[in-house]
C-alpha cells in the first residue's frame, strides 16, 4: 500500500503530538516495511529522520513539502487545500492525519482518510482556552471527523467525547492506544543510572513528574500534597517539563509553603536520559485533570515505577487496575496515597510487577498490528 501521513509534528514538535507521530510512523515502517510511506510536512527538521526509538535504523520515506511560494508562505493553506492535489498525485491508498486534521479539499476518490483525535480538552475545559481557539479547534476537528473514513481515538474517553460533542456515529470510531518509546522496555544498566543520577544531581529517593508545566496538569495540588506530608517523609519532588506563566505560579506556591529545598525543576531532559530517570524514582505522580491518554503513565509502568494518578478521564485506561487513583482536587487524598506507597514496600512491589504486566498491551508491536488491521479493512471498502 501507499500510506501517507500528516508529518508536520513529526518534524516540528519535540513532545506530545510529535512523539505520537514519530512513534506511529516508525513502528509501522519497522513491522510492515513492505509498504510505501509518504510524509507530508511544511518544513523538514533533519534530526527527526531517524526512527523514533531506534538509534541505528533510519527511515527512508518519501517526504513531501511545499514547492510553491504560496505553499511555503502559508503553511495552513498548504495543509488544508493544496495537500489534496499531492495525495492524488502520489496515488495513496491511506492518508492518516495524525493530529486532529485532514485536508479540507480531498482530490482523490481512491484514498481513504483516517484522522487521529487525541482529546477535546478545549471543550471539556474551555476555561483554559481563548474563545477564538475554541471556535477554530471545534471547526477543524469536527470537520475532520465528519470527512474521515475512520477516526482513531487514542482512548475510550476520547471516543466518548467525540460522540458527545460532535455527534459522530460510534461505528466510525476505533480506539487504538498509543505506544511509547521502546527505550523504556528494558532496564538500564547500573552505570547508566549512575550517569543520569550524577548529571541531574538526583537524590536517593524522589517523587517524579514528567510533562508540561501547565494549569491542567494540576501540579499545585501535588506541591500542596507534599507540604501536608510529615517532614520525615517529604522526599524531594523532581518536576521534568517546560512552562512559563504556570511555572512562575508553581515557584511562588513552593516559596509560600517553604518547600524550596524539596522541589527540583529539570527544564529539558533528552529522551535517552528519561528511562534511567523513571527507573530510579520512588513513585511517579501524574495529577492531571484531563488527558487524551497520558503517555508518561505507561512510560512509568514499563519502567517498573509505581504510579499515582487521578480518577476520571482516561487515566485508568492507561494506568490499569493496580495504579493508585486519587481525587484531583484533594491534596489530602494525594498526600495519603504518596505516604502509602513510600511506607509499604510490599505494595510498591505489587504495583510495579502488575503494572509492568499491564503495560504490555501498549507494546509497539500490538499498536502497529491494530492500526494496520484497520488500514487493510479500509482499503478493501
């Protein structure tokens, strides 16, 4: 088959949606090399041409980017309008919009269009977005869902949100979970752990969070929970992620609670350092209010690190039956869960063993098989 992808975020986004694009394209190319893969992007960043999660295998797709002045100047116009012409020219069997969008004008009768919807946070929590953003996202996402032949929802929660807000027939929506970087699948060596520990000056025991420093991540609740714990149990909190305004609010709250020596910010950690970081954490805490899925949760499960996250949204889909779940608005509830994990060694071992077993459903081979199965079905329609 000829399979094309919206690769804008493959090349231009280092986290979240970019990781999803790189992971999806690379695992399909790895497990199904017999197909032809086309990447459509307004710009090319050479560093991402090597397959995500495989340092030795490089991807050799057919890359398409705008050649005309108009396409090079107005990227949204190229992705929404002109891309349809390229898709027809390349004779694609499948075109997959990996981040909420497919071209508005589709020029090919042969091509089947797939769109991945990660979340509808802007509708679930409109207070976090401007009115203009809400209107724009609603139009683009809804139009893509209506036009697509298949919608991939990255969780059951996202599927339900698509049905509720966009009134899409559920038969058109398939839940296909994400994978994570396979670097998390295997334990790191003692030497690698020591290197990472020394590089970031990590303490022997610490609470870990990985993700954006943004309001919906609910990190002020995590900081408050730390302040409620007995002094002897206040192990350091390591926050890995980037942010601006919300980070300043966090710093202010940390200062108010006199936790300056208990919280460590790591602004940017290269992906190859993350597995050793996760594997040395005492507990991973993800207090987010809402996500489409929550990749850091499965990174922690593969790392055999106990997970505490919040009730609701998609978190139980990602965390499985043995992670601990708390009220996202209760620092007291979160503090009790952290104390429980720190104090109970038997519980920690149980969570890590069972959590690692549960994580295997997100192994990249399973994800690739599920996605390719639906590509084949679409092609036959």
